[in-house]
């Protein structure tokens, strides 16, 4: 869809209140008014905003509105830059979702820490994808506790710097005791530090 047509699409969506799912992958939404953008996205249930390059103003409006009121349950924002969004605002919003994909969103250390701290307190998240997100600064116990609250978790150790050996072993040790995990997708992760019996137990439980 041409970029100059996207605002008209959003105006049509406002009138079509029965629309619940929207996929705008690789669509330039930068010409959409930030408040309209935020209102529309938060009125839907499932939205894919991968590779949209939405503006900072749109991102702030989106998450500010989400904190106030949202119908959104599933959100994918892969390959967008969210590093400028306030960590606390971002965390409070993202933990209200059920399904979230943050692949390559350039989250800062503070944003990742805030997300896991919020998840520890209370979260609706069930499916979480953190491909190419650096988590090494999150405490191993905090990471493991939050990860095991999920039904599905996808991680990658891109360039071997996203997870530490301690985080990995703590994740599996915690999963052996108590876990909600039904699907665990680990890409390029070195599991050699996990005791064989612990790894086997967790795999059989999942």
C-alpha cells in the first residue's frame, strides 16, 4: 500500500468497528497522525507492525494509550526501534498483552530490566519472543522466574551475547521444579552447562 494511502486506510478502519486483526508488515505508517495511530491499534485485538519504522511520536502515543485502555492482545513489532520509549511505560504496556514479539527492536538494558521486573509483579503474557534481544543484565533468578510463567518462550543467543550460562542453567533448574512452559525455542544457545539429568527432566516436562 502506498504510504500516502495509509491515513485513508486508518480512517476506514475507524468506521469498520468489526475489524479485529490487522497486518501492516513492511508498510510505511509514518504519515498517520500519532493519536489516530494509537487509537486504531489499541482498538484491535491482534496487530502486526513488523518493519513499519513508525515514528517516536507514534510509539509514545501508542504505548501511552495502551496504558490507559486497550483491547490489544497480540502485538508484533519486529524490526522497529523502541529504544527511545520510557522503560516503565513500555513495561507496563507490554505485560498487559497475551502474545508479544520483540525481535530486533533494539531494547535498551533499562527497558529489558523494566520488562522482567514488571513480569515478576504481574503479567498477562503467555507467548513471548525475544530474538536478538540482550538479556544478560537481568538477574538469573528474575529471568528464570519470569520465563517459567510463560506458556511459550523463544530466545536466540545472537553473537553469543544475549544470555549468560548462569541464566540458562537457572532457567532449566527452575523449570525442573515448577513451570508453565509448554514450548521453549532456543536458537544458538550453548546448553553444555546444564546438567544432563536436569535438561532431560525439563525436555520431558515440556
